[in-house]
């Protein structure tokens, strides 16, 4: 069939001009012409719809049928391996592939159902051994869709193995014998012809690092890309691939890179499947178990990301699989094989830790990531660590263990499919009679400061530091005996675990509690009237569109939407779509690691964070990016004296992680500084400022704006948010070199007022800390309080403003409330 060609309307056409006489056909002729024109238009419309449907809607499907593809490999006997089989264009490859394809066809004949819908098999590669790699296709018409579930891996394997057994009884000595075969359900998009010329590559790995890229990098891949790289090495080596840059759409169903420890896209031998954007601190680096590897790139039909830039080389198998041993020092560390690369498939290691007699072993993991699709972390039947008879897998935020004796054995196992970054562990010998000198010894085997015991935070991880506590005057005693900060009472969050901290906070069962605490009859909800003084009884009512409350989102056409946090939630609530405009913000492009117990921020984790440098003094305050030309900060950063109000004395650094490394940050001068005229340097009321930059920022992986909430946006008490900055990590301490982060919790305004002597204004909010006493401190001023919403966007709830000391008990940090000053921000910046 000839390919259809479309000209997008740019055809050469003849234009004829007619006379007035010619313009007057007879009525009959006129009717015929009209009829013909209508018929032509109808036919054209039908053709247009069909062209659109088949050219675009069906473009990304293998056919109108349901297509099932299975792939795997075959172990062959009685075959002498010929290197010419690695060349898919060779006659030797084509002849042998056709022979095996015909053999596969006959194997499926043992199952009538498979035989009926069988379409073809394709042998795609050979490797030493001799191994043949294949895929088989079955097409089920729409009339038989109900039988699609019958096409399972088990049924395919049963047919293949049954066919092999039958043939083995009648096989001739000169024939090829299949001794083993695998089959796995496969994404049809990865089933490629070995003779394909478009986006199909064969690479040879050597000890010298070589480079390859996705097509179009860094401008972006073509839509509907189906690319494949077969990488081979000499038999005694493994292959390592390092992705120097990895930026694929964050949609692993339609855009992804799949990597296999095979030359077939067989998920039983998948190493990993990845999408999204990875920062330099979390690179993707994988290793095969043998001398072959297959990489597939799949993209959909929408706008594409840059793709990837990668290198590949060999590693001797002895090096890739060397791990384990005897560790006899009093302290040390060890990692999974090749960490921080992904560990290889099919590896087993054992470390035996021996410390002096009379001591025991404390084992602490600084990173633990052994995730695999479909694995129950309570069973860990695939990849795992086994310690003292228990298996560990998945991703853990904390893991510390202690031995029963002075010897501890750690076993590591990876199976043939799916690998991960593994682990990084450290061990120390300790005296069991005094396991934590001058510290508290948790049941989880970690040591914490005595000051953290009975402070309301679960620092041990198992609450062992919060049991058998005597609550002090600033704490609430839960019904279950736990002590919690008074600040957490009535914040709508069950901090006690038995809801006793929230038990006396609400209204009667038949009443509605307004946002300001008033209790009214239940039937006031959504009755179309503002019964609560603040209108909160109508705040989430679809039938209350005519009622505007302080919680209503006001559309550009002045209509009110009574829905909590309607803006940028990916739902068009306003008829003019104004609630979803200006929402290109609050996104973290990078996929990030989870570091056990760490408070250092990763590169790109907070891309809206800015460091403000005054003259030659270095970092003084923080700020946030709200557009490519405007930053948001605190007035008190610039009201120290006249020099601080001069924009010429300030330099801003965006995309910065470490105060010692500026080469990757965007440096900008300041054009003007706008502080709020209502700022009070005694009460810190109206503590907000805008900075206009001389030159616009270039948004990148590490530089992005944060979303500003509408004035009606609600950040409820108990919500967890994050405060970030390079401030001192303790009172009177030194500034942090690496950007710090701390998890904080919104605190009820009424409760906060009680502890801050009623010094809170409506332009302020406060928060308590969840991360072991870490607090915003000197140098964090002006930085953002960032909150993650279910829409997938980050919003700025506050600006670091003031507090009494740093991380003092019952002295929460105070932030400028952005929602209260949202109109001021828009007036002066236009954002």
C-alpha cells in the first residue's frame, strides 16, 4: 500500500474567475450544484474523521485488535556459536533466525487457542551459550476480546515446554535442540525487528568509556519514539551504563527507559524502568550480570523532554560481583556491590562483622533502597538483606540494629530481575553495659540526646523515647500515657494516636464547627447563607456558587467558587478557567533520593530557594522565586540600616545548594527592593518584601518558581510543610554551608497566641517542628515555608519572620502569612 501524504492545505490549485452571467445558473442547476456540494462536504467530513481517527487516534496502537506480545530466550544445544550470528544483516543470522521462528510456530500448535490467534515470532539476537532471543505476537479480534485474559505467561510457557518435550522424542541428532525456554508478557512497543534501521543500534562495550545519546538530545525526542540499543561485551565482562543526564517525561506508563539484563525485553530479567528527571546527586548507573544488555526508549505523542546522554564500558565480572568478606575492625562501613550504582542482578554476598570479645555490633544504614515492583516488604522474596534471621527490603527511612554477640552476619541477595541503589551501612563496636554514653539508648538500637526523651517527637522511630514519661507543664498527657506539646492540642491531627488530644476540641455531634471555633446547628451547612461569621459553612458547597465567603476563590469574571483551594488543582472550576491560569510553578523537576535521617537538602530539591548576599558578608537572608524577575523575602532583612535598603549592595544566587560552590548557581543583581509600608520593626507585622532583578532568571532543573496561594487558600492546622535555608543550625552557631530542610507542622492560631503572649497578628502564622528540634534560625529569614498540595504543586504558605531563639521548647517559629498579603504582592509585582 502506498503511504498517504498530507500537505496541510499547501497545495497548488487553479483559480478561475467567472463572469456575472456565469454566476446565474438555473434553479434546477442551482439545486443540483447545492446537492453535489453538500454531498462532497459530507464525504469530505467523513474522510477527514476517518483520516484523523486512523492517522492519529490509532497511530500509537499496533492494530485495531488486542495484541499480546511475549518475549524471552531459548537455550540451544548441538549448535556451535558463530560470531556472524551477532550481525543481523548476515545470511547466517537470517537463516538460523528463520529456522527458529518456524520451530516456535510449531511449538504453539500444541495449544489450539494459541495456534488460532498466533501471528508471528521474531528472533532478534544471539549470544554465546548458545542463547537465542525472541518475541511472539498474538492478535485477538474485537469479537473475541473476552478471551484476552487466557493469554497468560503460564499458558505460553506450558505450550512451549510441551512442544519441546514432544519434539525432543522425535528429534534428529542433526537438528537444533531447545533445552530451556522463558516467556514473559512484554510491552508491544518494545518488540522490534532486528533488521530495523530506524532507532535501532548495536553497540560493543570495551574498557574505554564510549558515549551514546537518545535521538535528538538535548533538543528532545520525536513523538512516538521506539528506540532500542543492544550492547555486547566479551564473555568475561559485564557492562556498566552511566546516564550523565536523564530527563524523560515523568509518565512511566507512556514515556520511559527500560533496561534489561538480556537482549530481549523480558521483564523477568528487567534491571530497571525509569522516567522523570534525575539530578547529579541521584544519577542513574546500572550494571549487567553478564556480557549483554538491552536498553529501550519509549515516548508518547506529546511534547518531549531532552532525553538522555549516557556512557558505557566494561567491568570485569570478578569486579562487578566481588562483595562480602570479614570485617574485624572496631568500626567501619560497607555497601551493596558497586554502590551508588545499581547493584548487578544475580549476586549473593556475605559480610561477617567481628568486634572484640565483650562488645556487640551496632549497625546503622545511611541509605537503604531495595525496591522492586510487586514485592511484599514483609516477605522480601526477591532482593533482600538478611540479618539475624530476618529479611529486609523496600525503601527505609531508618534502620539500625544491634547484635546479640560480638559477631554479626549480613547476607545480601539479588535475583535475576530489577535492581536498585542498594545500601550504605556503617558499624561500630559498643559496650553492652553502656551502649550510649551520656545518651538515651532506643529500642531501635540508636542513640539520641537525652533532651529528646519525652519531648513529644518519635526520635527513636518506635516511640521508645516517649514511653514512661512524666509530662511537664508545657505538655499534654494523652489518654495512652504519651506526652505531646500543648501546641499540638486541637490542631485536627491525631498526635496521641488515640485522638485524646482532639477529644475536647469540637462541637456536639449534631453541630457544625465554624473555622473560627463557633458551634452552630448542623443544618447550617450549605444552606446558601453565611451562618458562620467567616462563611466557612458555605466554603465547600457546590450549590453555593452565588455565595461569596472569605474562603471562596474569586474567578477573573468575579464569579465565586466555593471549593477549598480551587487554584492550580488541575480542575477547571471557573467558567473562564482563571483558576488554572498562571500555574506553571511549584514543580520540582528532579527525582530525589531519600537519605536516611539526613537534613541536608539535595540539589534541585527546593528550586525556588534563593540565597541573598550583602556586600562581601556572604549569605545574610533567604528569599523565594515567584517569577523570572521577582523574589519574595522579609522586610526585616533590609531594615537594618540605610545600606541594607540599597539594592546595589545585594547579590542573589538561585539554584544554589552549597555556599562554597557557586559555579552552577544563577547570579543576579537587584534592581529595586520594595518593603511593605506597614512594616513594624518592633512587632514584625507586615514583614514582607519584594525584590526585582536586573536580569530575568532562566528556569531550569534547579531554578523554578513556587506557587503563590490565593488569598482564600487554606493551610489547615496539623499540615506538614517544610522550612529551608542556610541559617545557623543552633543559637549563636555558624551558618550552614549546605542548604538545610526541616519538616514543620502548622499550629492552630488560638493555641499559638497562648504561647506567644498574644503577639500574633492576622498577617502571621506559626508552626511547630517535627524533625528533632531543628528550627528556622538566624540566616533563614526571608526564606519560604513550602507546602505540598494533593494537586502535585508546592505553595508558599509563609515567609520566615521571627521567633524567640531557635528550637526552644514551646516557642514556635513565626512566619509572614502569604495569603493575607497576596493582593499586595500582585499590586507591586504583577505576579
